[in-house]
């Protein structure tokens, strides 16, 4: 850690300081140093770039770019800032994509939303935002959304025209006597969901894939700035409904850090309990989707059967099966009626009764092994290079789990161990989900027992301890928080202004973004049959892909 | 004349195929649902038994879309041809003792050829759909048919070699418990090839939903899709009936011989097929080709050798 | 003759197949409605892989600007008679994304829905109830809302 600090201090910095336990926060004085810093960091071992997050300070005329570098092995992280002039003509900086492959789409996103031009980026095109925003930068503070909204019909027409133009031109360059073609895999496709893959293929063989994303773009990062700090959780939890609790935990932690509030032990244990419940319900879907994409629906149905019982617990706690809005800054939203644990116990019993069958029939399925054991393999180096996280990283043997690396809620009181697989193939990722499912249930059991004991001892009061008051207006500040989401690392970067009632900027770094980036890399040279398999094994949710 | 009419439109012709389609479709859905821990169709009729009747009637009367850019004749005539060709083999099947519509000494050949033509018609449906996914589905079904039919024909020939006849009725008459045991390896090969021919998991590659939408079915709607569905179920019937006739002694049963046994045998094959469907994911096209040419075909040849051996040992006297 | 036609009309109302198209989060609850506990197949609903064989198009939640043309194309590809079910608050007025300007706030003005199902996301029971309402509508012989009007007829997609 000290070494890293020293390394940064060699460059001209406004400040270099410790932040949390495993972060260093630094600000570069000049953007010209960026490439040198990045090179030094890479040799130092910080090989992953988590995300690139611009913040638009319109009054100061500054576009502040935040880089989050991570080292998945030694857990040393760097939060690097650098200022750019805000003016569109000169708002440009060297691209880090040649050094950090993971920066690719993140820089494209920053370009699309804020108009920051990254010099020497190999493929600086618009991403996520729809065609009507071409040459407009919707997340800039001075962008006039209302004026844009008035033209809805014309905007949709623009999207249609662009699509038709693309469809009429995309095959013009192909040789007329070859069997090459371009397929639209999605959005009206049984396995795709709202995403479109432009599959350039020669018969069954894939030449390249260009994912077209943004079909469920809701501009959540902009939406939260229109809401107050409590209301924002509605947008944050809709990052992806499959595991909504943990994304709310991440946001709540960032707000609490700025407000300087510490939550009660009861609330932190409840966050563990609810978070793992949501993780389980997400993993059930993930496992089902993996097999669905190979044409076998039985596992999805069996999982759905058990999943309902976990949703029952969420429903009895919050009143909603999925959109729970159960976590808010300051703790958890509701007190706990201890009878609700009966529902949870039912779910756990159901789980225990079924899990062996699932393992015997599906996890050890020989046909699945034949299909998936060799395709989509990722080495540990590639995990670092592309900044992958969550089950995808652990399936390749990389020991990274934010619940252990940077414990939040009550995870530090649980003895967790890294669960990893070795070979990093599609099958390993599936087995990884399954193993993590089992470990999540073990965590729930521990958390449940702990809460029950503490309540019986009188250490916790389940009806009163759930909330600590968080002021409605927050001071000027900035915080990041990371949570281990069902799909990987979610990094929330929250910026507030003085006496703010609503977030000034909230960057949500979601794992599916990086994982979708891998599709082209993994699928080149494979056959069409592997698209759904690898797509399913990467555990992508379009919700957090587009945000 | 009236007998021909009866055969063509009632049994084993159109009406029989339609009832079979409705019934088997319902049975598939209900059985699949049970394996999924669900209930399946339940509220229309007793245990949802009208549901598939409604489904198919709806398809029959819904709008049939002919997309822009297709050859309308090829697009619309193919489903009809597919149904007719799929229904023809049942004319050669000895459904009951001394009930065969077309008595032929070459019944087995006719059966194999008619079953073999079907995939080519389905390829043409995909070819005529003017859709990339349909075309890919068509190519896939052709690839699969060619590689699976080799093993299929070789396996189907084993009873013919054993009993020295191509007449299906004669094969059934000569079959016994002992001949079933001798033909058992052939039956297993026939069954695996059957999965491939009928596009059932793990060989449901041509209409792989998650890969190429719905293969050659993608552009079909309404009446045309209804016809393709009927063709599919009629094909099921032809292939099941072939298996039952060739290996399982057709209508022969315990205590008495009846069509009932024929039906139960077909149903049990369907049952095994559905169970495999509920427990096996799809394999890829190249894996299928590997499997077919590296294992199925050599094994089928080996099986023929075994049949010759068994014949010289036990069946020469007969 | 009339009896036979009545039978076919009845069959149409009792067999609703869904186009496999998801625009938003509500598809998660749609999956739950297919699952063992709610099992919408009991009522005869079934998803189909292609819109060509579908009777009902579900607008599952939010409709972003980018997916709207795809939604309209999918609708146009379906054979008559076809019905539309709008799930969730988003498809009515944008719901929780009402403030977000990347989302179409009135998709059902463009493509009028026959049945709205409330909730965010609607519960599986509600989805099944909504589909039963579609059945009722077909039985009463009411033409689908989208065939009667809507902005989609004037739009190019």
C-alpha cells in the first residue's frame, strides 16, 4: 500500500491520501501524466480498470474524470481523478484502452453520455444511448432534456431511419459469392432479451460479434438526480430486479458515508440476510437461464419452484415479491416480525430437500459437460485484463469477492472463504453459481441464527433498531461504495453538492457491462450454437447492462 | 371404393392422424409439465384434454401470413406436401392382425424411404421462407437427416436380414421374445436415430429456439403452421409405428393380440422420448455429426454383423 | 355450420400464445407465471419462439425509445387476430421511470393495449387474471384496441 502511495506521489498530484482501508485517492494535476501513471500502475500490478466516471461540474467549467484501478490479487485499489476543461471542443484525454482492455466500453460510455473524447481509442462510437441522441450528450448538466422530449415522434423516426439504413448497408461490403451474412440476434429472439447482437457469420461459424445495447436504457444515473436521497432507491433497485437488494445496499452505504451515519448491528445483519436472499433468487434464475439456453427448461422450472419460497420471505418482509425497496440509507426500511422467519425457514427446508437432486441431474449432467466444458474459457490473466468480477472471475480461479476483500454490512463477522473453480469455462461458471448458491444459503442460516440469538438475548430490538435517522440534506461530499452483487462488482460513485437534497452524480458500475464486452472476444471462431450458451454462462442482465 | 375412402380419411388416414396429433400433443404437454413439477393444461375439459384441440383449431383458423419476398407457391405447398408424405407410411404398417392398407412385399423399404423424404421437404420450407434463420434451420435439418438416416436405415434393416423378408406383416408374424432380444442392439440404435430424425433432444438442433429462433418454422403462421404441426406428429407416428413393427412385435400382446398393444407400445416409446427431452440439453451440430459418423454408423454396421451371426446360429433352421 | 364457427371462435379465445419478446423488468414475473407455482399453462397460455405464431403480445414493462420500433415490428409480424396486454406501471405512464426521458411514457397511446395489468412488477396472479380478461374480451367479440386506432398506424417502423 505504501509503495503504491509512493509511486503515485512521484507524479505531480494535488493530493494523495488514504481512503477507506484498501483505497488510495489521488488527483493528478495534469492530464498529460495519465498515460505514464497508468503504465506505472500496470507494472505495479493494478491490472484492472473498474470504470471511468466523469462528473460534470458546470459552474467551475470542469469535467472531472474518475478512474478506479483495482488489483484483484493484492486488493490494492486506486481512485484517480483528473480534471479536464468542460468545453466540448477541448474536452479530450488520452484513452487507456490500449493499456487496459476493460476501459473500452467504459470510455465509449463516457464519450456517449458526457462527450469526453478519448484520443487513440480504437473504436470510439456511441454506445447505449439511442440514435436520437447522436452528437448530443445527455448526461451533461446543461443538456435540455425537456426540449429533447418534445420531439419524441421525430426522435423515434430518427431511430427507425438509422436502423433501416444500417440494415440496408450492413451486407453491402460482403463478397457476393461467399456465404457470409449478418444475423440480428435479438431483440425479438427467444434467448436474447432486450439486446441485439450483430452476428457476422459464415454459415454456422462466427466471424465477429458486435453487441448493440441500450434497448432498456432508462438513464437511471440521470434519473436519480431528479429524486431525493430516499426516492433514488426506486431507481437504484431497478438496476436489475433479479438482485435488487444488494444494489440498494451499495447506494445506501455511499449515502451513509457522506452523511456520516453508522447503521445498527441489527440493520447490518438484516442487510446480509436480505442481500443473500436476493442473491439466491438471482442465482436460481441464472442457473435456469444457462440450461434454458441449451434447450432444457426443466432446471429453470425446478429452480422457480424453490425460488418462490424465498420470494415469499421477501414479500412477507416488504410487501413486494421483487420490487422490495427494503433497504434505505440509515438501515433497512422495516422492522422485523420474528414470525417472518418461519417463511424463511420454509424456504431453507425446501432448498435443502431439492438441492441434491439438482446437483445429481444437472450439475453433473454429462451432456452439459460435453457442451460447455471447453467453450468460453477465460484465463486468470484475461480476468484481470478485462476487469471481470463476480462468478465469472472466480470461475477462473481469481480470488476476488468484495464480501471478503472489503467487508460491508455484517460480512466481516462471518467467516467467509473464497469459492473458486479452476478452468474458467462456461461449465465452471455454471458450477460456480451453484456452489455460491449453497454458500449463500449457509450464510443465511448463520445470519438467521445470529439475529434470533441476539433478539432472544435482548441485544437487538427487531422492531426499533432497523433505522438510524439520516438527514434529508447532505453536505458536499463524495463517496464510493462497492458491493458483491449476484453478478459481480457494483461500484457506486456518489457526488453531492452543499445542502443537497438529491444526488448530484451517481455512477453505477455494473458487472454485465464488462461481461457483455467479452462476447466478441469469446465467440470469434465458435459456432452459432455457442452464442446462447456463452451468453447464458456470462450471467448477463440487460437491466444493469444499459442502466 | 368405400374401403379406400375409409382408409384414406378415417383409419389409418386423416382422422386417425388428427386424433393422434391432438392426443399426443396433449400427452406431451401434460407429461412434460409433470416432469417440470407443474400441472400442465388443466381447466379446459377433463385434465385440460380439450386444450390442444383448441390450440390446433385456433391455428387452423388463424391468418396465414405469406411474408414479402418468398415464393408463395413453394412457401404454401410445402406444409401440405409434408403432411401427405408424413401420413403415407401408415398405409404400410400392419396396425392389426391382417390389417394392412397396402399389402406389399417391400413394405420396409417404403417405410424407410417415406420417413427419409420428410426432412427434405422441411428443408424446402426453410429454403422458401426468405429468412436467414429459416434457411439455417433448413441446412441443419438436411445435415442432420443425412447423417442420422444412414444409421437409421442400417438399424431398420436388421429385422429384415434376420427374417429374410421386407414384408412388414411377415416380420411381425415371425417375431418372438427371443428375436426381440437378438434385435435389441438394433432397437437401441433405431431409437437413437429416431431422436435425430424427429429433432428431439439432444438432437433438436434444426429448430433450436435459443440459437436460430425456430429454424424452418420461423416464418410459418396460422394454417400453414397447423399443417406443419400435423406433419410433425404424423412423422412421430410413422417412426414410432416403424419401431413397434420392426422390433416390438406390433399388435402382439399378452393373452390376446390387439391394436391396443400397438398403441401402448407407441406410447411407451413416446414416454421414453419425453423423459430424455426433460433431462438432456441440446448438443451442437458438429457434436451430432461426430456422434453419428464416428459411433452410430460403425455400431450399426457392427449390429448387422451380429445379426448375421445370430441368424446363422439360431435362425437358419426356420 | 354456425355451431362449427362458434367452436372455432371459442377455440381462439381459449388458446392464447405469447410472442417471446421482453422490453423490461416485468418479464421476470412473467417467467414466474410460467413456473410451477402459478403455471399459466393450466389456462392454456404458452410462449412461442416467434411472433408469427403468437396471439398475444405482452408489453412487459418499460418501452425505451430504442426498442419501440422493434416492438411495433413484432406486433406487425403477428397474424390476426392479435391482442396486446400491457404489464406494469411503465407501460401505462412510465411508472418509476416517468421522470426519465429515455423511456416512452405512453407506449399504449402508440400501441393501444387491450388489458392493463397493474403493479410494479405485477404479480403472477395478476398476469393470469389479465390474460383471462383478454379471453373474456375475445369471447364477447370485441375487436382488439390496437386494430381500432393508435399512433402506430401513422408511424413508420
